[in-house]
C-alpha cells in the first residue's frame, strides 16, 4: 500500500510593517527556526544573516507594500 501524503497550510506570521527593516527582522526570526532551515546553527546563521536576508528584505518589502492594508497585513 502506497503511503499517503498530506499538506498543511498555516499562517506563520507577518512583519510589523512593510518597511525593509521590519521585513528583515521577520525573515531573521522565521528563517532561523531550525524546523524551517534544518542546518547546524552556525551554517544557518551565515545563510540567513549574510546571504538571504540582506538580499531579500528589500524585494520582499516591495511585495508586502503592494498588499498591505491600512489596518495592517492582510495575511
């Protein structure tokens, strides 16, 4: 019998605002979770803080700005 596969969809949070610094803080917290990136701490820290967040926070902030509501994040 073939094992069944399931998918779980859940809200993992949102930045405080669509500003690049808030998006960067959110990405740092989210991506440093060992269940999100399953690497030893030092490798995960280098990947997140030196590669991913500096490169993605501005582009991601622009995308958040497009969907951000007056009341806050729609997510």
